[in-house]
């Protein structure tokens, strides 16, 4: 029997929120479709500009936003369940280790544009910040979120008045981690603290409101067991999002390269 149909029963005993897991799973499906199209372009099968075409740029923005909003919701759910620091740090260590593995793997494939601060690197840093700010009032977190989202475009319009050495440092590899840049760094994935911390904080604030009471209607809605086949599959995928993220490109890109080699041999 498939493991996916068991997720509804498992969630009732583990405190998982099925609809939150399904929403994260939806983000993973969208990401997979996006990366499949990117791989087709990378291999020269389908010519697309993933770096400048608004159709692809805005899709990436929406996917990352959904993923980080879900991460904020998950942190709020963990707070409501009184997840201890030790358990949080063990999970965080896995995310950080995977981020390092992404950097190493991308360096082998793209030595000139390897991923030094992508989505997992950004998540690792932001999760620590959100966890440390768990007792901060919601209104103050929302102020920080709005500032985090607004600062990058404001900076781009005012950066010309700063000393050139400041701009150069902020555009460099170390400074670009903050997200105040005038030129996008050469990297295959880039998720700096600004503006993305603001998205995670919004998810965290919303989650604190929804999950504060174990018997509240909002929490009941999010934890409603997934019964439909598609929802159960999405919830299962959302529960295993990290290993899926680490493996999906190996399967997609490797599979496409294998197909191309087979077709070339036949011709």
C-alpha cells in the first residue's frame, strides 16, 4: 500500500496540519514544473530567458514567496505546540547541511555562478531570526516585515548618493546576502534576507494568530485531515519537502540528459 494515503491518520497523532502541508506540497509541484522548463532551456531544447523574461521571473518570485510564507506558518505552528529549542536546532542543522550541499553541488556544475545564498541558505538564516523573535509583538513584526519588503526598491532608487565603496561591497558576494543591491549577483539561485525575511515574518504573524488556540476554528481548518487523493498526495509531499527539494533536480536534469543521450545514439 502507498504511504501517501496514511498521512491523514498520521497527522492526527503527530500534530501536523494537513492543509499547511498540502500548501507546501503545492509549492513543490509548482517549483518542479518551473525547474523542468528551466532544464529544457539549459539543455538547449527550449529557448527561454529565465533571468529577464517577466513570465519566468515573476513565477520564481511567487514560488519562493509561497514556500517562505509556508515556512513562517510552520514556525508559528511549532511555537503553538511548544517545540523545544533542541528539536528546532536539529531540524535547522539539516536545513543548513542541505544548503552547504547545494553550494558544493552547484559549484561542480556552475563554478562561475554557483549558489552561495539560495533558498535553503536564506531559510537557515531567517528561521533563526524568526525563532529568536518569537516573543515580539505581532504589530512590531509586521512593521519589520513591511520595512524588509520595502527597503530593496527604496535602496535601488537612492543608492547613487552612497559612497561607491559601499555600493561595491553591498553588490559583492558577502554584502549581497543582505539584499541591498543595484546589480544582481551572478548565481543560479539568490534569496537574500531582504525582502524575503518580510514574507516569512508575514507567514509567522498570520500563523500565530491562526494557531494560538488549539481548539480555534482557524487551526481546525488548517489541520482538517486530507481525504481526497490529490490533497493526500500534496500533504505527503509537503511533509517530505526537504528531501524532495534536494533530489528533484537530480532526477529531472539527469533524466533529460539520459533521454538526450539515448536519442543521439539512435540517430
